């Protein structure tokens, strides 16, 4: 999970732009630099990431996680032993690796594959939904206009904003979410046909029955 910094859950740095990509993963892998250039504490760095994840979404934070301790090839054995003991206390799957020599990488990949098999299916994970506040307005509406249809509502607009519209799979997932919420059915009832124009915020879509 590169690029996550303190305050990301509040939008600092890449902020939500980065965190929304984390939501798409069934399993999270922390690749921890055990010999940071700035000489910071690897455990403190890990805990910072964990804290930002939990602040952003407890559902994301609760997903299976694996820790990969990187750069074991350059850390003295005695120093590494102390670091490893501290991480073992966290009681998460732990794999010492070297990105340079490849040591430990195969075992890490096997663990990831095994964990993915037991994790939730992709369609059950809200990968494109923002972490809504409990009191957030979730109402929405659909209106027929001379140019097609307009869908309004802060919740729907946020979903579209968090979707990579250049990614066909992401757009299909957005369509499934809109159908579950009832937006697609409302469009049908108002008479929407394939390729009719549907506007959500500043984005325009062609209505489609296909997911």
C-alpha cells in the first residue's frame, strides 16, 4: 500500500483518491521497509497506515491483511530479530522478504493466493462505495427531461466520482450498484431505453440493460 501518509483519511496527499483504490482489494498486503532511508520506526510506520485505514473505513480495515517485511538482505540478523519480534506481537501473517534477491517472495505469494481463496467474492465487496457517514443524505431521484434523464442525489454523485469511468469493469460494477439501489429500475419505469441519455452530475451515460 504505497503512498498512504498521515492524514490520508481526511484527504491529505493522495487521500481518498488513493484509498478508494484500496477498497477494491479483498486482501491487503503491507510491504514494510524495515530499513527506511529516514531511519523511522518500521512498526510506527505500519501502525500509521493501520490507523488511516481504520479512520477511513472499518470495513476495509477488517479485511484479511498480510505483512511483508522487506529488505531483509541489508539488515543485520540481530537487528532484524528485534524488529520481527515486534511485528509478531501484532498476530498477523508475517513474511520476511527481499525484493532484490527474491528471498521469501514465493512463500508470500502462496499465502496471498491461499488467503484470496477464503476471502469474500469480489461482488460482495463495496469497492466503489465511499465510506458514508451515518447521517449522510442517501436520498436520490430520477427526472425525465427533454434530453433524456437526470439522476440526482449526493450518494449517487459520490459513487460516480469515485469510479474510474475509463475502466469497463469499474463501470459495470457501478451499474450493478445502481441496480441494487433501485436507480436502474426507476429509469425503466420512466421509460428509459437502450442508449437513452442519462446524466449524473457532469457525466453522461447511455442507458443499458446490460451489467
